[in-house]
C-alpha cells in the first residue's frame, strides 16, 4: 500500500515536471520566434519596400505613447526569452519543494505564481530599458536599428558592465541565483501571495545580477539575435553551471578589455 502510494506520488511529480518543462520551453520558443520576427523587421527598416511592415512592429520616428508601447513589448518579450532559461533550475526546485508544503495551492499553480512574480520584476526593468531607449533615440545616440552610434557610450557600457562583474553586490545577487535550495529555505512564503512575493524577490536578485549585461544590448544592437544569444548564454553559464563564478569574472575581464579597445580605437 505504501509502495503504491509512493509510486503514485513519484509519477505525479514526474508529470508535473514534464508539464512545467513543456510550458517553459513553449514560452521561451514563442519569445524567440517574436524576437526573430522583430530582428527581420529591424533589418527591413533599411529597405523602402518593407518599411510599412516594420513600422507596425518597431518604434520609429518621433517617440510617443505608441512607440513606447511597442518598445516595452519588445523588451518584455526579450527578457522572457533571455532570462526564463536561466531561471528554470529555481522554478524546478520551487516545484519540488512546494510538493512537501501543507496542502492548498497546487505545486503547478504555485510555480506559475512564482514565475509571475519573477517576470513582473523583469517587466519593471523593461520599463526602465524602454525609457533609456527613448532617451538615447531622442539624443540621437541610438540609430534606426537600435544600435548605439557612439563609441564613447559603447566603451562606457562595456567597461561598466565588466567592472560590475567583480563587485560584491554582483557576487551577492549571483549567489542567490546559483543556490535555489538556499534561497527557498530562507525566503519561503506559503500561498498564492507568498509564491508571487518569492518570485518578486528572486527576480530582484536576478536583475541585480544581470542588469548591466542587459544594457550591453545597446552596444551591438537591441535586435541583434547573435548578441542576444551570447548574452543569454553568459547569464545561463554564470547562474547554472559549477564554474559560473569564474566564468562571470572571465566575461567581466573580456568586457573591460573590449571597452578599452573601443575607447582607444573609436
């Protein structure tokens, strides 16, 4: 009887993990599909034949409410595509731990609430990033393809992001992201609101860890898919792999060197 109950619980846990995994894969895949369409539209902006299509997707010309909304949607979807993969270990750890908590909210519903809180924080970051894009566009420091036209700005962003990789605040935030069980044990809250609050808390540490890396999107182009993929990979490596701390410092050193190179040559 006990063996049958244990087998049923194990089967249910595996089913939940597969369902959550499938939902995360679908969410990230849809985000990257959107980014691919946006990247194609960005390239089409240079062609008069396709400018009409691009203007329905991209913030163009003088910025207003419509352009801000388009830019905000772009940044929010981009943060989903870039950050959800690196948050997956935390989400699966939360799913497992929630199964052992008192009955109430189902583990899948609780995990969805946690993810909601996490994405709300990145939504707030997206508002800031969109505002920064508006300011850079207005001051003509950002070209039509959303790439910085200022060598000085590029150097500043690269050096600042590189230095940040070595700062104590980076290490503190990275530690919270790299140790899911430690975070869950110290931050646990029950119920729907507790799950959202934990997601908000984890999202805050994640933004604290990665916000300057995201600012580097302005260097090579906000819709440069290769650059987006490289930054996503850097975030995933430093948050999920055993040598992540060392990798973060290596990336920081490379960015400082690249920034100094741009400063000298630009």
